[in-house]
C-alpha cells in the first residue's frame, strides 16, 4: 500500500470530514486532523491499529465486517450509527467506506470517511420544526398521523404508495421520505407516468441502447439507472399504460430490467415511491391497473388528507403563504381583514394546498393595503361553479362536487351546507333572516325574495 | 477480595461497553487471582450490564469505549472504571490486577495487526 500511494496526509487535510486510510488488513495508515479530533487519538498513537478499534461505531462494523465487505467486493458502502470518542461522547455518524485500488486494480486498502451528523440530527429534533423545514405544514390530527408515519416509512426500504387529492403535497412527502432515508446521499429521480406516451415513457424509465429506434443515436440510461442506490418517484402511477406496468412489476420483483432494444439485463438497487390521485383499487376493478402491481406498490401506504379534512390547518397555511409571498414580492402585507378571513375559512379548496397557495399569491399581488381585503381575493371564490373534485382516497369514486359558494347576502360563508340536508339549510336560512329582521316576517320575506304566504308555509313546514 | 469485570470480544477488550455480549469476571486480591469465568449475555445492553455489575458487586471495570452517562453511574456506584483500553484482554487483566493499567491505554504497541 505504502509503495503504491503518494503522500496521503496532505490530501486528507483538504477533506471537510474526518477521514482515515486503512491498509488491506484494516490497519490505520494515516488520518486527517478532523479524524484525530473526533476520535480523540493522535495518529502516532493509533497507527497500525484496526480502524474500528479507534472509531468504535455501532454501524454493524464492530468486527470490521463492513471494511472486509468493501475490500472483498470493491463496492463503496455507507452506514449510519454512532461512535464513542475517547472523551466518552456519543456522536451520530455516517460511515462511507471506499476501496483504494493499487496497480493492476488490486484492492490495497480503504478510505473511510466518518461524517459527524449531529448537526443535522439536532436541526430536526422536533417534528414540528422538521416538517416545517420540509415544507409540510399542519397541526391537525390528520396531518399529525402523516408526520408520525414519515420517519418510520423513511427508515424502511419497502415501496411506498402515496395517495391523496391533487394539491395535497404528494411530491413533497416523497421527497421527504427520500431525504430522511439511508438513500438520502444518492439521487432522487422523479418521473410523471401520465405525461408521456407509452413508448417514450418506457425509454425514459428504462433507457435505450444505440439503434433501438429511429433517432436513438446513443445509449441512454433510463431514470431507474440514474436513480441507482437512491429513490425513484413515479408520480401519477395510475396513468401508467398497462404494458409498462408489467415491466415495472418485473423491476419490483427481480430488481432487474432490460433497456429498450438491449439484450443485457441490468441490475438496480432503487427504492420506489409511487403516487397517484386516482382510486387505484377501482382502477384495478376496471382492469386499468394490474392487481399484482397494486399490491406490490401498496406495501406501505400514506394517504394525505384533503385540506377540508384538516381541521384548523387553513389558518396556519394562510399565514404561512402570506408571509412567503409578501417577502417574495417585497410587500408589507401583514395579514387578512376579518371579512377576507371569513371568506377564506369558508371556502372548501377543491385544489387543496396548491389552490390555497395560489389564492394567497393572487391576493398579495392585488392588495394595496396592509391587510388583504375581501376585494383582493380571486372573484371565482364568490361564484357558484361546477368543479371537478378529485377522489380523496383510493376507495372513493371520482366525483363532481359543487364548490362552496359564499352567502352573498351576509358575506358569510355557508359552513353548514357540507354536512346538512337542504331542509336543514333552508330552515337555518329562515331562522337567520328572521333574527336579522328582528322577527319581522314582512321584511324577512322581502329579504328572501319570497311572498309572505310562502314564508308562512315554510315556517309551518319547519315548525317555526 | 476485589472483583474485576472486562467486556471482551474474542481475545480483545470489547471496543464498546454497550455492544459487548461476552464478559470476563475475575476475583483477585493482593495474594493473587482466581480462575477467570466468562458470562455470555443474551443480547448487548448497557443497562443490563450496569445492573449486573451492581448485582454482582463488581469493584473494578476495564472496558473500551463507554458513554459518559454509564461511566458516571458506575463511578457513583463506587466501581473503579478504567475505560478506553485498546488491546488483548490477557494483558489488560494482568496489568489491572497489578494496578498498572491506566484509562486510554493502548496495549498493542509493536504487535501489528489486530484481527478483530
């Protein structure tokens, strides 16, 4: 090793992390000052000792297994855990072990990087701070469940299916799952399975070899290969064509695939996270989605609740996006007027967080005062429109829902309409209008644009 | 009569107290030492190890890395802890019985490779 290597000491000092070089028996040859600092030993004390005796980690390397595996295979390896310094401090670390090659490609030793991860772990010490840093905001019980599940799901390597209506943050959750996983140092590759035609999607996912089709002038690695050791995020998986679903199933089962036009089978090590707003179970029943693929993807499942199911979160999100856009646009908007808040809290956001964000961006742009007023909100909030409501769970049907209109007369939202029958709503409307007119039936009938007789009949009907 | 415990791994002092499952216990006095006996724990656990040290009325502990919490606990329980020892347990035992072993001592000078 020594004969094969240049002077490594000066080279190692340029590394931003503790590093040591081991020989082919895992004995320490040299280490940088950062490694001396983190272990508490000077190189003169520990040169010639087995590396693991000095680092003392719990990364599954206490008999040097990780070192020996890298020496045997030549493939780099990473592991997380903690180490004990000679000052009895426990430090969370990430090991990165790579083989050093000598003349003729012979493995002559190892380079071991011991990254101190205590700073990143401290930064994410509380769930609230952590999720906020990840761009996930919510205090409702429904979102708490999601936040609690994320660290657990991130630690496993199984496939995850993320479902939820459009705009609920499926992409964000997939990114967080990757960032919190052991694969975080490797690529996160996202591909929209609904955006490309079948042939192009196959080439994008699995790559192609030169000459596979007209225009294939060079070998192209697919997204799966680009995501090697990392995570591939297949968004809108429900829109994936059936023939490709078969190929994806093979990848999930065997971890191998053949590029378009290729002959050689490639092996990959990729974690799959898939997302869809479609009700996959129904897609399976209709024969549009393969059942076996559904069960293979649905090993772990995260369902993101629609904004209307996230009690109390709208207010937090409004404040968050207001601050964000006010800062971005250089405006001094500090809040919402009370009538604007009533409108915004009453609206039911079929487009979920994305729609809420767009509404606030519009309002901040339009606002000329310190507080966003009702007149600054997008006019469509006050229109009674038919909108396409996406399915909120995979078990729910796609449905056409009526967006929640504002009560133009009072300026207040009709909160009650969601849960009640028309009779209940009408009765409440009469009661409210009577109260407003201090029990005067003539004025009440006028307000409701009814005749007095009609009002009397309705009051009889509802026992008023 | 004193009682010494060394968490070991093969021929060596275990690099970490909390990961050790093999324990060596020796009773010794100024007149000499008894035959060492070994105990295999079901699984590594620093809590269980501390409990055993207290229950067995161990007076001396020689170990590799140990974290501050457990180190201080054992000191509070009046156990003499010599930690940070790197090397073979035979030499560590000899030196500990003679009272020559110091914390952080590396007992492998000139011995070359240490095959864990």
